[in-house]
C-alpha cells in the first residue's frame, strides 16, 4: 500500500463517517436513506454518461454487490434506530476488516505477509476497542437487538467489500463500476418509501433534502476512493485502513451528538495508528 493509496483511503474514511453522521442525524431513517440512495442513483446516472461501460465480467459482481448494499442499508437503518451513532457505527465497521481478511484469503487467494497481518489484527483490536468501550464507559448492559443489528451490518460490509474488490478489478473502469453500482442499488429503498408514504412523501423529504443529497454525494465519493484503492492494494489492508472512519465517527458522536469519548477510546485510536503504520511498512 503506497502513501497515495493510504491517503485516498483515509480521505474516504473521513467522508464515510461524515455521511453516516448526516444519516443518523435525520430522525426518520427511511427518509434519510431514501434521499441518500435516490440522490446516489441520480449522481450515478450522470457519472455513467461520462464513463466507460464496465466489462461483461464485472456485471455478476455488480448485481451481487447491489443486493448486498441494499441489505447493508436496511441493517444500518435498523442499527441507527436502536442505538447511539457513536457506538453502532464503530461496531458495524469494526467487525469487517478481519472478516475481509479471511474472505480474501479463501475466495481471492490474497494471503497477507506477517507485517500486514499484524497491522490488520492490531488495527481491528483498536477499532473494536473504540466500539465496545461505550458499554463499559456508560455502565449499561448491551442492548442485544442493536448489537446484533450492528454485527450483521459488519458482516454485510465484509461481503460487499470482497465482491466489489473482485468486481472492480474485472470492470476495466472504477468510475463506471461505482456509477452503475449506485444506479442498481439506489432504487429499491426510494420505491419502498414511495409505496409507504405515497402522496405525503414530498412533504417528508423537503426538510431534509439538502442534508440527504449532500450525504449521497459524500457516499459516492467515499466508496469511489475505496474502489480505486482496491485496484492498487490488497483488500484486507484497504478494509482495515478504511475503518479508521470509526475514530472519526466516535469524534463526531462526541462533538455533535454529545456522546462520551474519553481516555479508553484515545488508547484504542493509538492502536489503530500502530496498525496503520505496520500496514504501510508492509507496502
């Protein structure tokens, strides 16, 4: 992993945490993800007009990824509706890197070297430390429905990360791949919301339109950077570095949602930095 690739993934991490915070700030999660998914479809359609069509070999991965992304969005909505952003977001993202490491080794044949494997493991430990400290720091027991929804979200993230890592490499055009992915995945949730609210939908969307469309643009930018990075580095280190967004998410939770941060999360962030350093040394 070169410094340029690492910088792109870190930029994606900040952008990703920011659009998730926008989504979490909208009380009606169905409205939030309708705006983000629908806006992503429109932006993807515009991008598709100016980018090559992905190669035929990429389309099975595009279809599979679109279905996985729809499941991910549904699970993320459920997580945000059940728990605090500063805790659900880290748990959802923190479970993914180690699962991606296993899936990439089994299905893609990417076996990491010792430094890379250590970096992924240490970074993942830091990520999960950020996530799980919330239970200890608050003195409360885990809310199991919220926790299970966040863990399921993490598994869906790992699944689409590997699918997209293979798909974008066979597409011949990262820009075209992300454009068509947004088109394919972005129609179901808006269609469902239209069915549920019918004529009342415009009035529900209007107060949050600017925030939602900004979240859509940030979502595409974040994942586009990740897909580009996946064409230039192994999947597992990219996945682990991408989840540094957890640190950003925890900070956003503390600053905007008045959720606790504290010393243990700072220590966990330090583990994340050590893990990143080991991954860059391996590159």
